[in-house]
C-alpha cells in the first residue's frame, strides 16, 4: 500500500515536472516567433486603444442639416433657431428650394433637409395641424437618429405651447397640467452616457482576446509544422510522454500570457477611456478563467487543422464579423434564428461577450449570468477532451510517419550501398 502511494506521488510529481517543461519549451518557442508575439502581445496592447480613441466622443454631435423655409415667419425662424441650438444637429445652410438642398446632400455637405411650407405659420395660428417635412440620409443610422429625434422633440414642444394658447387658463399650475398632463422622468440605465463607445467597447474587447488568442495558437501550430516537417525522424522527448501533460503544459503557457493581457484589456483600457465598469475583481476572475480556458482549448482543437501559418489568419479574419453579430450585441439575440443561435454556441466568444457585457455594463452578478458561466465551463471540459483526442491522433500519426521514414532511409542507404558496389565492380 505504501509503495503504491509512493508510486502515485512520484507519477504526479513527474507529471507536474513534465507539464512545466512543456510549458517552458512552448514559451521559449513563442518568444522566438515574431508573428505569434504580434498577436499575443502587440495586438492586444494596441488594438483596444485604437477602438477606444475611435469611439471616444461617445455620441455624434452637430450633424449638418439644410433648411428650406418657404414660410419666412417668426414661428418658422424660432423653430430653426431652436433646432440649430441643439447639440445633436446644426443648421449648415439655408436653401432657396428643395433641388438646391438635394445637391448639397448628394455632395455629403448635409445629411438632412428640413422643409417649411408657406402655410406653416398660418395653420398654427388658426389652430390647425401644420407640417414640417424632414428628409434624412438613411445610409448612416446615427445621422438619421440625431436629425429625426431633435425635430420630434421640438415639434412636441411647439405643440405643448399651442395647447396652452388654445385654452383659457388662469394659473401657472393649470398651464403646467395642460402642457404635460402625465409627468415622467427619463432615466437611461446600463449606459448613462448614452454613448456608442460605452455600448460597443466592452464586447469588442472580449472579442479581441478571443481572436488574438486563436490567431496566436494557430500560427504557433502552423509554424511548428512548417519548420519541423522531418521532426518525426527525431525521437520524442520523455517529457512528452502523455497526452494530458502535453495539452495541459501548452495551455498553461497560453493561460499565463493571457491572464496578464486580459487584465490590461478588460480593466485598464476601460478606465483609460472612462467606460462604465461595474464588475468586481472576483467577478472578473470568475468569468475570465473559464473564458480563457475554453478559448485556449478551442484554439488548440482548430489549430490541428492548420498546416501552414497563413491558414489560421484566413479562418479567424473570416469569423470576426459573424462572431460579433452572433454574440447578440450588434443585433438583438432574440431576433437571431435558432439555427444561427446553435452555431453561436460553438464559440466561447458568444457566452464570454454576453457575460462580460452584463457584468460590466449592467451590474449583474455571477449568479445572474449562470447560463453563460456554466456554458463556458462546459466548453472548457468538452474542448479539453477533444484537444486530447486530436493530439493523441496526431502523435500516433507522427509515430507511424516516423517508422515509414526510417524504413525509407534504410532502403535508400541499402540502395546507395548496392550502387556503390556495382560502380566499383564496373571500374
């Protein structure tokens, strides 16, 4: 019994020693590969800053609009003045007619046209419904949003003013009730700044970790195959005796690197650009641990299909935009078809992005994202087992190739010896 216990402890110690050896060996090879270093170090350091600077303004302001005023009344001028005073829009020019305004829109000098008919003031004065025509450039949804919402708010304000004029009111309180019979308060939640950067950046940061990790692992695997095509002729080191040791040793190397990079990308970058961050340190560790492990094992699985280092770049670049859509951030998750939702469950980024956005921007807890949290751990276990199976298949295949290569070498040596004897006999 004592001997069995000592043997078990010895095997565990040996396994840990081999894992550390494989980890250090992998780390050494990564540090010598410039391409892998770019994806593991440079891209995670620079790319989040680039996205942060692009969306640092958060909201679009002063969208240029052309005005065609056929009314030339005090009311139309007041409406235009208030519209221009809004932070969202700017009256760029006054045009004589619609055709002139269309030409400006065609040249991208303005992104909207506001048209006041000649009877605008008269109809309001008679208590009738007046019309302000608004033409918006729909090629950019943010331009349309600013132009349309600002005009809508102003039209409601003008309507409230004429409600008061049409009633015989005696007190300020009566006017207040008539103008706004139902009082409400607009409180933006989850994104208090109502900015595009605060909405999109957390999801993009998680996707950057996912994609760069896959690129680095795939490129490392492709480089190993390119540079070591005849590696099968060399005896395998005793440290590589065991599938679990190989998979765990390599994955531990990637995990150590990306724990540091993830802390920078998910904690430091949002602080630099003042993006709202509600998650705690324990929640951050609780989510990133299964997310990084699932991504690493997933990357090791797909890297087995990478024969050349350029292949992984084509695969991952092709997947980048679809993964952002499938995460449910840029397009509502409820409107994604069941088939594509099933496809999205194959990728760790789907659950990682959803979980991080809810923790970071919505103030959720690990318990609130139980579905995403459990799914990441399930992916970790499944992809680890698949990676072990695939690596075992590759090792068996490598050993078979080694035997064939050795036999060919023996046959070649024998043939060369025979040729030499024949040549000597002829001479």
